[in-house]
C-alpha cells in the first residue's frame, strides 16, 4: 500500500453507520404474508459489519422494484445518521434485476474498481460464472453506496475483502 493511502486510511473514520437493503421480491412477498423470512446474506453482512466495530442503523427487505429501491436510496442519502448503504441482491442479468440500474443514477462518482476487483476475486473462487456477476460502488452526498450480488458467498467476499477495508477511506474522501 502506498504511503499516501496509508496516511488517508489513518485519517478515515474508524466506525461507520450502515444501512443494509436486501432486494428480493420473493422474500419481500413472504414477509408481506407474515411468513418467516430467512435473509442469510443480509444477516451475514450485518454480523460482519458489527464484528468489525461498525453499526447497522437501518435494515430493510425490499422487492426488485425500481420505485421502492429509489425510495430506499433517497432515505439513505437523506439520513444524517448514515455513512454508507449496502444494497444486496437484484444485481443479476434477468429482467427483474434492477438494483444497479436504479441506484447508478444517484452516484455522483462511480468506483469501477469495486466491481472489477470483486469479479476478479469471484473468478478465483467460482471460475468463469463470475462474468455474470454485477457489483458497483460509488459515492453520493458524502456517503458510500455499494450494490452487491445476493448470494451469501458473494456478499461475504464483498464485505470482507472490499467494503470493510475500504469503506472508511471512501467515506473520508467523499466528505472532503
């Protein structure tokens, strides 16, 4: 790591406040029916963030619906209590996967390296199916925004290898 990166990371916040939104129409519909819903990836993300000393101040289960995703992005961006938001799921290539298309217009700066590195790390684990993985990150209104695939392995990989090590650094620069 370069000396300037080390210096910037040393000046970054040590604890961040996160929102986690799981985008899944099937689980959303289950919850609306009053059924018990398992959110393995959302739980994994929350546990990983908390174990690293961060806080999760907002958590939501939302459908793959552009209007609802948009409202969730706006809620996160308007919240003075948040430093970062993670949208998990809805990043595939089916017509119903609209998370990235919905979140992207909100990003003031896109961080292409997030998706590029995620796919490289994913390729090391799963091989060529990594080309189907879509993930993005960027900043808006002084907050870091991440969109990652909904599979537990992809969520774990993104959080442990990319979000936890770099989110404070991203937030520091987003607020300058």
